C-alpha cells in the first residue's frame, strides 16, 4: 500500500492512462479499416487519429522526457508534426464538425456566430439559456 499509494501512484496512473489510450487508438484504427469505404475517408480518419495521438504525447511530454522515452529532438519533431497536421486539418475542420450531424439546436449559441456573440457582454451563454430564478 505504501509503495502503491505514496511512492508510485503517478507511475501507475500514467501507465493506466497510456494503456487506455492505446486501446482506444487500436479500436479507432480497426473501426477505420472496417468502416471507411473510400481512400479519402480512410486518410481523413487516419489524420484525425494521428492528431489525437500527437496531442496525447504532447500532454505527457514532461513524463516521457523525464523517463528517457523522448529526447529533446523528439519533442521538437513532435511539435513540428503536430503544428503541420493541425494546419492541414484546419482547412477541413468545418466539414469534419458538420459530418457529425449535430443539430444546431444542440449547439451553444457561440458556435453559430462567435463574432456576433461576443460583440457585447452577454454574461455567458449559461445565463441566457438557463436564467437564474429568484
């Protein structure tokens, strides 16, 4: 108990999270191979999965570097790859979001027109949608 809870808790939690991320990524790849019918759809899903993997690695970069899994050079390459892939997917981001088919009624008001939404102090969307009752 002493070792588990007080000495190695962070290592156990990170190992568990990494295992879960691996399982999710493997499932996403299997699903992509099974469900994507066109090469373009398969490529887009691959890019989205890769972007989440890059983001997961970046979130844990300190730990990965501290344990010698990543070098300084690896960290720089990760940032470059993350930026390049983000820029590439940015041009497709609206189409990707629209492909989920979420009805406008379920989206927050800021999602419809964020420029118009932020023209004045609207006290936050929660207050507009769910006003406080006296």
